[in-house]
């Protein structure tokens, strides 16, 4: 017989919840959990649906699961082995858009919470599930807005995000934080002129070349035990209008920092400015404009009790000792951790996420459900 976690995952996968459309996923889960005594609160911002569903009260430890119901578009439909909305199981593997990122984890969280409440109807503490339909999109009307609102009404000690963290074996990797992401646009201003009269112009392409070279090898910090050193990457460089006889007056560089908690926007902008000054601006008397956009601050879980509990649950259920790391892009955890909530991430294998033929083993979702259930018990009952 099909495990219940797979039946629920299938119900979610067949809903076309392409970001930011929830397509009825949240009401389905809300109805289901309210049948088990859970309460809920829904907020829609713009086109984005957000819901918090909880059981228990403020007395004792409180754990919140965090997930999203939106998925990325399917891409080339003809390249899929099975329709991405059909939730087809073949040889013990579930196929469909959102299977691994992250409707399967959401189903596992729901089953774990239901089973816990059925066994301990008057448990101490609180368990909750927060869902948004805007994780894969611009992420402005999702957890970023919803979490501050809910943090006024609810206290949580722990948050577990169900993003697909595993690499080869289920449970082999737990994210104990994520790097920050900081965008910067650098406009270096020279002086426009005719290519035949360079003595009357200042070509910012030549004059910025040394600075760009220095930026490539610069050590911004050394990271720490859980974080690699901060990295800086240039994604675009542009100058000139396409005309062949003009020295351009301006050079525009767009770049991104992925940074460890050992750095900050303030420290990075100071270092960047010093480098630009030394190798370009002061040297050649150029003007410069820097435009910053903070996409997410870094977060880092240092709660020993929580880390030990999750490690013990993974070891007991899946038989592997997870590696704690902070690799990968940003996640909605960045909006939860600043509220003083110890935040980690554990989910299925991420090999096929955002690809055609996204899939994950049926057995992994059963393991995941049992890890989540074991974790709830360790945190709330012990
Ligand atoms: Zn995701």
C-alpha cells in the first residue's frame, strides 16, 4: 500500500502552483490539519498566500517547520518522462515538479505533526508549520512580510526548513546556516571622447582594469568553522553605446558578494571602496557611484541542543551522521533566524531540483517523516 506521505505529496504535486500561485495547496493542508485540532492564520500579500498552522500553546519549547508551496515552471514539457503534474511513481521513485523542492518535505512535515498530536494530544510546547507561495519568486510578499507579523503573536525557539539539503544519501547534509547575499552596482565615471583624441578623454575601461584585477583575488575575510571565506563575483561589465569611434564615459559593473557572518555590508563596502580608491579612483581622479542591494543577511545556528537533537534523529532514523554545512544559495530561513530562532535545514536529495524529471525516492519521504517526528519528540518532550 502507498505510504500516506506519498498520497499527500501527490495531492500537492498535481496542483499547478507555479510561483507565486498557491493553487489551493495551503487550504488543502489547513483543512486537513484543522481536522486534527490545529489552528491557522492566513495572510495574502499581493498575489502571495501565506499561512501559519499550529498546535499547542506557549508553555514549553516551540518548533516551527518552514516550507513553500510554490514551484518553478516545468521548462521543456517534451523532455519530461512523465507529465510534471501527474505525480507518477515508477520503480519506487516519485516524479513531478516540486517533488524535492519542496512538496514532498511539506507532506512529511504534515504527517509528522499529525502523528505527534494523535499520540500526545496535550503535549507541552507548540508545533507549527509556516508556508508561503513566494519562495521561488522575488520573495518579497512571502516569509519576509509574514514572519514579522507572526513573531508578534507566537514565540518559537526552533525552526526547521524543509529545503532539499541532502546530497547523496538522505540526511547526509544539514544546513546550519546560509551565507548572506549582497549585490552591488559600481559605476566608474571617466570622460567621454573621440577615439582619435584620447588625450582629451579618460577611458574608464583601461583605468579600472587594475582595480578589477585586484578585486578578483582579494581576501575579504577568512570565514569560520561553518562558513567558507566570503566570495565576490562580477556578473556583468558594460561600457560604450555600440558606436566604434567613441571612448565611453562610464563603466558599469554588477557584482555579488556571498558572505560569511565574519563580514557585513558595512565592512565589505568599506573594503571595496578602499580597493577602488587605491587602484582606480584616487590614482586617476575618477568619480564612482556604488549602489547596494542586500538580498539576505547570513544566518548561523549555534544552538548545541538543537544541533545534537537533529543529529540524533537523523542517525536513529536514516542511519547516517549528517555533515553540518552552510553551502547553497539563500533560503527563507534568512527571514526567520533574525527573530532569535535557531534555524536549520533538512530535506530530500537536491540533485534534480529545478530540472526536468525532478524526482526523489518514495522511501526517502518515509524516512523524512520519521526524522521530523523523532525531532518533534526530542525537542518538545525531553
Ligand atoms: Zn525550495
